[in-house]
């Protein structure tokens, strides 16, 4: 099944898109949180939504960047 077909069937697509801060405009998984999470997990990364906008725009989705970003805020 294509990502476009998945988007048509996803009951949460509207809400997902409203909350997605991914700045990678050509991503075909935008709004498909399950697919996005699986993709980034395979690459030992976290999705954009785990980062503030300013950090997300660096496209550094590493675990290290996540810890660096949030270590003093928890």
C-alpha cells in the first residue's frame, strides 16, 4: 500500500498533520505517525515532533541531539 493510500485510510491524518512540525517538505510519511516513527527508529533517530521547531530545522534527529536538547528542561 502506498503512503498516499495510507493517508486516505488513516483516521487520525487531520490531527496528525496539525501537530506535525517536520520541515522536510518532500517527506512522504508526513502525517503518518506510525510510519514516521518506524522509519526514524530504523535509522536510530527520533521524529521531528520530539524536538522544538528551532532544533528540528537542523534535521539532526539523533538520540544525542534529543538528550542535549531536553537534558536541562526535565
